[in-house]
């Protein structure tokens, strides 16, 4: 069991007057941790790009498949989940500890709303551990320093970054942020990263419309730009693909449709 958020910290202030990305995402996933302003923004987004709810579900399934693979076939026992978002079903620690109960997981987010719900992430099997760090992805050194309280950074770690780097503008050099995090992890560590792409004009228009609400912008990028996060790493098959096509679990209706969020898993040599 990890340490709960510091009860002595200042009360968390939530802005319910404008849409919030974590709450909007929660709505698309069918959750209840959202407000009318979020539901309105989410529905307006779907008017322009109806496929976004499918994208949200595909990303959650991608997380589950990648964590199962890393904990199972690869044998990773430590996970650093940066940009956690609101707790839902099958969070990283639940999937990992279902495969390997001794797994240790550290969640990282700078979102005050996620901090409110962090206790839901701080459950663990008796042999494993979970912890939550309130930190910004723009400060990788602080993340690594505090992760050492729970993780052994001399042993391989799975760095999970799903949907977080789109919140970082190009001028902030998001690629260097990922490199700095990876530089603090040993060989044999893995990067799992996904982000929204600009391959759909409808999705581009929906994000532009969303930004007009006053919400924090999300920067869509070309698949080639997302591929830059994996430079110097060994990509696992099938490489960088729509997240719904990363080792899908085949059903009676064939392969799932491609979505506009791309992702991959890669090993640090």
C-alpha cells in the first residue's frame, strides 16, 4: 500500500465553470465523475467527431493489453504511469497485479481532480505496492526522484504515457521530456505511449472547437511526430499503429476498426 496524498496540503480547488479534459474523458468512457459543463463540451465534440467515444474505449483497452503483455510475457514488475487521469476500471495496478501480485506501481499527475480521487488508485495486493505523486510531466527529474520511494530504478520499469503528451506544446519540446524520463530508467525498461493524431479532419476540427471553450488545448500530431518518442528504442511488433490495432484480441467480427489515436510499446536497449 502506498502513501496517501498528504492530508496537510491545501484544500483542492476544482474549477467547474469550464470543461476539464479528465472529466470529459470520463464522460466518454461512461463515467460519472463529471459536471454539466463537461458533458456539454463532450457532446459538442461528438457532434463534430462522433468517433471520439470509440477512441476513448480503444485507449483503455490498449492500456490493459500492453500492461498484461509487459507484466506477463516481458516480466516487468514496476510501472510508472505518468498522466494517470481519473480512476476507472482496470487501472494499471489492477491489470499488473492480476498477472503478478508483487508488481509495484507509481501514478503521476498534476491534476487536482485526480488528486481528489487518488485514494482509489492506492489499493494494492499485500505483496505489491502503489503510490501517487502529484507532479508535472514537465519536471521529469522530480518525478524520477520521488518514484524512487516506491520503485527500484536500477531494475526495468514500464513507463506508461497514454494521452498525456498532447497537452504539451511543440515549443515545450515534449520529445525531450520523454527522453529525460527514459534516461533515468535502466536498460530493459519499456515505453508505452499513445497520443491523438491529425489524420482526421473531423477530429482536428473538434479539438479546435473544444479549445474555444477555454479548456486546456490538446495538440494533435502527425504519426511521424509521435514516432519520434521512440527513437533509439526497440519497437515491439506491430510498431506504431492505431491503438485498436496493437495486438488486438480477435473477436467474431474480425479486427477492430482503426482509430485516430496511435500508440506503441518499445524496449530501451
